C-alpha cells in the first residue's frame, strides 16, 4: 500500500494550490500574530498592521494589503526592522517562512498560479459566516487596540452595546 506523505510543518515555498490555504491560515491567526508582537514589545508594528489583511502568498512572499498607501509605505520604509519580527511571529505561530510585501489599497498580489476551484463549496451542514461586527463593537475593538498600542489601561470600560 502507498505510504502517506510525511507532514511538513514549515517550508520556504509552497506547491501550487497550497498558497491559498496558507494565506487563510495566516489571516485566521492575524489577531494572535498582533498579540504576540505586542508581547514581544513590537507595539508600533502591531498597531501598524491592525487593519492590514494578508491577501496572497507567492514564492515565499506574503502580500499584506494596508488600508492606506501611507501605512503601506510606513511598513516598507522600516524594512527589516518591521519585516523580521513579523516574519518570525508568522513562522512561530503558523509554521510558514516568508518575506513580507506591503501593498497599498487597490494594489493586488501577483496573479496566483492555477489551482483547484477558486471557491470551495461549503459542506451541507456548514454554518454561515458570522456577520461583520456592528459599529459599536468595531469601535470598541479600535479603542482596545489603541490602548494596547500605547501600553495603557482602561479604567472604566462601558458596555457600548447597551446604549
């Protein structure tokens, strides 16, 4: 009988079709990645990538879309000072070795190599995706992110949803 392929935890480049899965893994861990950067005293980097989104992975380069050209440029200007700690945390949490490329809004990653169907069909018993956070929740997360960025503390946290 055929032997199963050995499990690979980390790799420099990904075979065709796996890039999407790995981007999804990084995207799913993005808040944890930010928390780990904060823990490692990389608070400015954690704040800078707060609203950034991993959008592609090709040939060992993770493409991260920033909400503004200014933020993307800020990341690029710092070079290895930002790229190295972020790459290390991604490797530690996701097992993916990569370089980071910051993208401004509207700039997409290079075209992906052809793979399996672009959108897999959900399982019949799959639950629908959660709706996006409401404005009070999103505002609350932003406040907490800013407080974390500056190593602050919230003294009286009001429940914004009861207003």
